[in-house]
């Protein structure tokens, strides 16, 4: 079951026939190659604008400071703990509207999560100073994206993967995606795309999966839908928590994330 993509979704599909929109003069970066813009409608609807806000609202300095303050305690705690893995929850703006950037894991990878939607990230390396270093290093390896620690808003509470490991979501802001250069590693990343916050915040674009264990209700997990990929599993849980953090007045989480302890 899929829904319609919101305005401003982005997909990387390979170099052939790629579109490279001009970066605004105020930006110093270069638009990453092999970028295709998918726009179903010229502008977001009024309802989407109310739900999704503008980049000046959810990505504003005021909201950034609020989020940093809420994450201050968990950031301080989990930077001191040896969390097994980390992902970078990548905020950005596309055409002035806020969005989240996702990757599609390569189908040639081993493991049960190959071909799944994810945030860039991976297991902690012995050389990593903390979970933030892990998330930034993995993002650089997967997307060729160099981000400094100043782009990071904070560390969210680690979540269990179900295989005895915990993953720490690290929230960061890339800035306008029109001014970012990405070089996805084809051995790890099959596709790169964004989903506008206006799309993620609308109730008709997400649902819930109920699980049973030994014939009894166990738990419920969120699912986010768009026209091409399904966001589910741990990535959906992290998306759910991120939306609640960014837009508490527009989004109310209906699930309880699993606890690592």
C-alpha cells in the first residue's frame, strides 16, 4: 500500500540524463550530480503548508535551539557510552521547504535489511570518539558528505535493533539540499531521496503495523508511505520520534518505541 509523494521529493537515479539545477547565488556549494527532482504539483497545498511549515519554522534557529536544549542531556550521556551503532537523521530543505533525506540500502549487501530505506549510518569503529563521530564518518563513507560537528543538533535515545545491538539516532541539519554535493557509494547505497516534512506530518501518509507474539498483541510500529519506497522498521521509529521532536504542535506520536534496557 502506497501513497502519493509530496512536493519536493528527490531521487538519485544514476548519471544518465541527470538534471543539475542551479544553486542559488547565496549558496557556496554545488548541487550533487545525478539529481532528479520529482514534483507532483507546483506547490504544496494549503493543508500541507500548515502541517509542514516552512524551512524558516521547523529549521529556524529558534527551533534548533529548542531541540538542542531537549537533547542536551541525552547527547551528553550517550556521547560517553559505547553505543554499538549510530545513524545520521538528516534534516535539509528543498526549494525552501523542510525535508528528511533517506538512503536505499544496496540490494547487493548481505543481511536481512538489504534494499531497505534507512538513514546513513553503521557500526561504531574503534577509532570513533563517540556516536556523533560514528554517524558523521558513516555518512561520509556512504554519501561522500562532509559535515562538521556544528551541524549536529544532538543525540536521541538509542534504540534496540532486535539483534542485541543498539543504534543511536544523531540529528543533524544539512542546510539547503540545492547546495550540497553528494557522491553515493554504489556498493552501499542504491538510491538517495527526500520526503518533505509536510508529507510525513499528514496522517493519510502513514499507518501502523500491529505485531503479535505467541497469539497475543505485542507492539505497534509506524509506517510512512510515499509513491516509491516504504519507510518502516527502525527507520520509521526514528522518523516518528524526529517528527515529534521537530513539530510537537503538529505531530503526535501514537507508538511507544522499544527500550534498549
